[in-house]
DNA sequence: GGAACGATTGAT
DNA sequence: TCAATCGTTCCT
C-alpha cells in the first residue's frame, strides 16, 4: 500500500482497510491477520487523542500518513493505529480486530494461551485492539514506524475488496465522548470482530 | 506535586 | 459488574 492510500480521509481509509492483511515480521517469526474491524478518529472529534492538539504522546498522529501510532492505555494495553490524511491533520484509524491467518503458534505464545486451546482461535486471540497488539508483539517501540517504507509492520491490499453493502457501521467501542458518531466499521457478519455489532 | 482518567481486558 | 494498573494530562 502506498502513501497516497493513507493520505485520505480517515473514514475512507478505515473502510478500505477492511479485509487487508496486517503483517508483522520479527526474529521470532511472522504473523499475519486479516483486518475485520476499524474505527476512524479525526482532530475535530472530541473522542480523538488529537482533539486537544499535539503532545509528546500523540505527536505521531500529526505526522506523515502511513505511520503507525501506538498508544498505551489502562496501564497495561497497547493499541495500534494507522495515521491518515494530509500531514498534520491529526487523524488516524484504530485497528481493532483481525482474523488470525498465519503464525498462530506465535500469537498464542505472545497472548499467554496454551496451544491446545481451540477456543482461543476465535475472537479471543486478536479480537480487540489490546489483544491484537499483544498477539502481534506491538508496543510503543513501534510508534512512529512507517508502514510504507519498510519495517516490522506492513499492510497489503486484500484480494477481495469489501463492497459498501458488506460494511456494517456502528458506534465506537469504549469511548465516553463523541458516542453518536458511526465511525466503527466491521465486515458484516464477520466471526473475528471484537464483539457482535449492534 | 497530586489527582483523575482512560480508543481495554479478564475474572467474578 | 468490577478490579487491575500506570502513563499522560491538567490543576494547584
């Protein structure tokens, strides 16, 4: 995916990221997942980290489109975003869930789940932004890394683009402000989303 | 310097 | 439904 793909409105990118492949390489191995749930955040949105301007913690969000913005929350979880829009616009797409495709052993190991746990291959492995980051070994060291110019994280175009009628929109999860915006996008009926859409 | 608060998760 | 857990932000 080139930089022009990311240099568009967060809502557009959030929808087009559905069914794209998220790939994480490391010395431990490679893990791949199919993105099935995203959320859009813009600077004029009171629920967005960028709403109150650029700070040391969120400055990646104001950088080049195609950068990875990783934040730490609730004292124990990381969440990964893709920066979108023109540089400085302060918008991003939160990647909330993927279908685990490759490197399941490594994901289970990183998540602290036993190998035999068949149940873990459902939404509990990568369904949710914190779980996804843990399974993919993503932390604050990845904040500011570039998806476009090479690095441990990459996103590849899906073979099957999700048509608009197959995208379900809903309220975003876990936000206390901007609750009425329909800026959460999931592949309709997908089994691997963080929860069933309302 | 201190307090309040999370774009969450897992256990009860 | 609720505790865990700590960096960031904002107020004094």
